[in-house]
C-alpha cells in the first residue's frame, strides 16, 4: 500500500501539503525524499533534490563522467564550472539541483537554482539553469542511452509537487541538445504549458586551417582597421608586449595575471553594467573558476602591456580543443589606441599555431564578433509554466495576452500611418 499512497500524494499538491509534518521530523524535507532515503526498494530510479552545497563535492567524479557523455567538448557542463557559477549566484538564489539515480548510480543531473521574482506584479517561485552571463551553453546531463528515462523521471518529479515552482526556464540549449527536442512533448503530456524560443547564438570560427587562409577571408575594412591600429601604437612610442599565462605557469604567476585582468575589468567601459570582475559575485566566480582551471589545465589569460602596464586582457578556457573566450576588457583611458582590438587580432593569429579545433567568442550580437566569426551556434530557451495559479496566469500573460496586445498595437500603428497625410 505504501507505493500507491505516496505516488497519489506526489501527484496531488494539496494532499502532499497535508504531510508537511515530515519536513519537521525528517531531514529530507518532502515525501519524495522520504521515499528515496527509506524506501529504495519501492522505486529503483528516483530523484533527489540537492540544496546544500556541501553535498556537491561527493558527486564530482560521477558528475564529470556524465558531462563527458553529454557533450565532451563543453567545459560548461563540468562540475568545476557549476561550482564556480554557484559562488556568484549563491547570494541571490537557492541551490536546487535535481539528481537522478538508479539504485546508487548517478545517471542524470538537472543543474537548477531557485529564486522568488516579481513578474507582472506577481511573486513567482522560479527554477532556472545554474548559469551566469559567462555561460555559453547548458544542458541536462545524462548518458545519451538513458536520456529518455532521465527526462521522464525528472518531469514526474517536477509535475508531482515535490518542489515548489511556478515558472521554469532552461536557457542556452544548443540545437543538438536531446532535451531541446524531447522535453516539450513530455511536459505537455503532464499538461504543463511550454514555449521554446530563440536564445541568440554563439559566434566563432574553426582553428583547423592556417592563419593566412583565415585572415584572407576577412573583410578589407577589418584589415584596414587593424593596420591603422598598429600604426597608431607605433606612433605612440609605447613598448608593446603580449603575454599569455597558462596552467603550466606557477600558481603565483596565475594569480598575478588574474589580478591584472580583474583590475582591467574595473577600468573598462563595462563598469556601468555591474558585471565587471571587481564586483562581489563576478569576483567570487572568476577566482573559483581560475583555481579549477589552473588545476585542470584549462587556464589561458592574455594580457597586452603598453610600457609594462596592463592595457587589455582576454580571459579564456581551453578545453578538449575548444577555446572559449569568457571576458575581454581594456583600459578605457587608452581608447584612442584600441588596445583590446589589437590584442584580439594578435592572440587569434597565435591560436592557429596551437593545434586547436575551434574558437568560441561567446553569445552576444556585437559588431567585432560578426567581423571575425564564420560559424554561429544557435541557442534556444525552454519556458515552462506550472499548473499553479501564478504559473497559469504567467503563461496566459506571456503567451496569449502580450502577443495579442503587440499585434493590436502594430495594427493600430499601421492604420494610423495609412490615414496620415503624406509628407511633401
């Protein structure tokens, strides 16, 4: 009788709420956790909610095994990346990672965080991928052979009322991500409203050819601009030096380069965004990430010096042949010399001699990226609205009312333009 009763309670949030006493007498905090930790014989495949960061280190090896199976070229699925990202997000979010187990084997991970936000004057409980602005792609981690089972169990958990949420957002999904194509149908089977939207793209280019072949394909305007910058630097009389700090450098040298990069970020034009590296969240993130990257062999910090003073930087990770540019900044007081553009030009030239596969520039429709990029990896976002009152209202507003209002405004504007007298 235990299994049918607990399953029925899971699928009826109002009934599950009646059993909230278990949250006080059982450390797991909900009926699903009670089933997981005391009744493993009832269900071999199950989900646990991890909201204590101290539990994460024990998952590191299994996590990275799944990351390798999910996408061996993505550093953004590694345990180390999420550990660093959490250092940023922990001040404003709660950890809500969903781990899928078969007996005692970890077979899937949905890396989520939770928060309470105000949307359309409603306080909504939200779940989202554990990402930061520097994240270039994200995914649900699973062995491709087990992804269907993992997704099914995860959705049963989310739809069963075992975790409180009104709105779920999974961003930066690559086009080949299995969950992008399978999740919407599975969610709709549980009568959960979903919407998949474009989430921009990640520009980049292949590093497999030669620099000369690649640069020959660049526009005349770009080459002319580069030559002008080189001449301006020469006329300035300043000594120009480019240094790269990699994981084979000493820890002290890595810290020195990171400090220079953070200092440059604090003096860039981006300071008004609140996302520059001297701010508490980004600072905690980049420092933890750099520790991991130095240990794992991924670290790559480029610095341009003018008269021995740092003038521009680019912070990269190099993972399984993929170079990911995370941050690029320059001293805004040197804007007339364009040190950032010069550094980008020269480091790109050097990358072609390093036997690498691809250079990813990071999402963002920025002019300089379009001038250098030859490949664009499309990204997508899945929005899910729970059957709660707020979730249902939010879905109606975003997917019905707003589109209708936008169409009405465009129709009115079009009619007004037709009725207005033509200008002579």
